[in-house]
């Protein structure tokens, strides 16, 4: 058992040490050799932890997902309904340099996931978690009278999921449209449509 | 002059012959050798047309963008306002196998564009075209009284652009959420929020 814990902890350390390098340089252009060097591992020393780039991008995506959820947990306090939903979105949206780097991880992850069933399953698992969370805040918002009674919650969850993915793309490949205040207006403008 | 035309025509032929191969197999896994073979060119014969995968993914993205616009031109007829906007979205949304393959081109294109200024500029140019078109249909819709007077058009254009990118992602990496009728409900549910 301790061995497994050590192994997982070491994997996580490697991801912590290298995800910014990957994001800045681009996943395609970053070599396993550079990742080994940045995480202080000898050449070939990555292999017990990540056999290939597919495994590395999966673990890096998990790291970004967990980091977002930790940010949300830290600011959520006793928010509910629309306030909780808005705060969750603000933590996922690429509103600062750190989160733009996170978005730069997500795009190559999608490309790998398109062709790797394990990564596709990981993507599904994580997105389902957000889907449920968004739906539950919307149900609270409806109960609290913060949104109109005729709002179709499953459809609105689909809007949020599409916009979440879309703003990651925009932050990376349409940076002129992705100033933080503009993305915040995008979010608040959508929330207004539900009231 | 004829030489340039031939050159461009040959590039286009290569893209026509290979984009489905790239989409099905994944851009990363498709080699320049396979693309040469699929387009009936000798090994190394691609080089005068595409020096590297960056140039090829750029040309393939342009092909997908043009194909979408041709589909829209073919069905648009004399539609205007909300009807024109809905039809444009239906042509971009990944609602059938052909368009899901197109979405599979767009994701690796984004990854390359994130790190290649020429591809980023191409992306900007094409998306600006849609941005202007969406804004103009919304302005018509407002003039025709099809949407509320207080709808903030620039913000709504941003919603559409984010959702357009998002549904491409969903079709490729969350196929369970991307049935054609569900994506159509997503679109119609959003349009209803504007009325």
C-alpha cells in the first residue's frame, strides 16, 4: 500500500512541476525529456509514472480540473442558487493568466481524448460532475425565485457546458475577444436572460 | 499566373482528398506519408504544397469553414432575422456525421493555432466573419421585433461564438451529450431566451 501512495504522490509532483511548462510551450512541442528535466527526474525516469504523452495529458487535465474545484470550494462559503452558480463559472472561466494556461492544457487534452477511450471516459466523468453541480444550483435558483419558472434546466445546463468549453477555446485562440471584463459580461448577460 | 492558379487548385484537391482521413484517424496520428498516398502524390510530392503539418491543418480548417458557408448559402434563400440566424447555426452545429468529422478537424487546428501566429490570424479572420454575420442577423431580428428591445447584441454575439466552439468540442469528446435533437434543443432553447 505505501508504495502505491508514493507512486501516486510522485505522479502528482511531476504534474505540479511541469504543467505550466506544457501550457506555455504547447503540449505538442514539449518533449518527455523536457518534462523529465523540469521535474528533476533522470532521462527515462518518467516511464514508471507516465508511459507516454497520453497518460501525461490525462493526469495534467485532472490536475487542472481539481485546481478549479479547489478554487470554487475556497470561495463558495454559504452561497447558493444564482450566486453559487456565478461563482462556480467565475472559477472555471479563463479570467486570469493562470486559468488561460489551464485552458491551454484543455485543448490538447480534447485532441487526445478524441482518439483515446480512457481519456474520453475521464472527460465524461469530470464533465458529469460539473453538469450535476450546475443543475443543482439552477434548481436552487428556481426554488428561490431567482430565475423564471419556465426556465428549462436541462437545456440551460447544456448552454453552460457549451459556453464553458467555448470560453476556454476563445481565451486561447481568440484572445482579443477574451478580456476578463468581456467574459464576465458574457456570463452576467447570460444569467440575466434567465431572470 | 496560370501556375499560381494550378498550385492553389492542387492544394485544394489535396485537402478535398484527405480531410476525411485526417478527421477519422486524428490529425496527430495521420502522417504526411499517408496524406501523400491518399491524394495520389509520390512520397515527398506534398512538399511544394504543404511544407509541414501546420500548413496542412490551416488549409484543412479553411476548407471546413468554406464548406459550412457554402451549405448556409445554399439554404439561406430569403431568410432574415431569427430564421437566418437559426439556419446559420444549424449549418455550423455538428448535427450529422459529416459535420462531426469537421469538428474533429477544428480541435487540432485550435491546438496548432495556439502556438502559430499565422494560424491564429486565420482563425481570427474567419471568426470575425461569423461574428459580423451573427450580429447583423440579430440587428435585423431586433428591427423586426423578433427579439426583445433590451437584448444586448454584442453580448449575445459572444454567447453564440462561445456556444459554437463549445458544441464542436462536445460533439467530439462528449458524444453522449451531442445527439442532433439535443443540440437543436440547445439552440432553440437559447433563441427562446431572447424573445
